[in-house]
């Protein structure tokens, strides 16, 4: 599966299938909160939170890809990520894009 944030795949003619998405709601945990509290005193990256968000982003992307595969897609174009707080201590990561199928030159 090809994933791009452009509205095309170089050298390919595509047929649009549907908008696909994946999401993940991730909550903080007490261990990360304690470490983040200490880190906020001295400054620097909150590695525990960075790892948590990266993991949530990977899960959301996997869910989007699974939806696209179910449609018979070859690629997802125009991929975008967004996040939002859904409650105190929890955030949603949402990824969406357009599932497409490659079209051969004979079909054009």
C-alpha cells in the first residue's frame, strides 16, 4: 500500500474509491504524568508522551490502511493527520485520506 500526502502518485493514473480514515484515542498514564511533571521543571522533550503519540499515530494509520485494503485500494493519497482533546488526559489521533486504485493505460 502506497501512502502519500500529495494528491497523486507519480507515474500512475488513479481511480478514486472513497475517503478512508483511522482513529485512536489515547489516554495518559500515571507513570508518564509523574515523569512529565519532573521534566516540565527542567524543560526538554517529554519522551514518554512523544512515544505515546507516535504509537497512537501508527495504530490510526494501520486502521486507515485496513479500511482502504477492504475497498481494494492500491494507495491512499492526500493523507492528513489531526488530533484533538476528547476529555481531560485523553486525545484522539485521526488520520484520513483518499483511497485510490491504479488504472492501466488501456482503461483510460
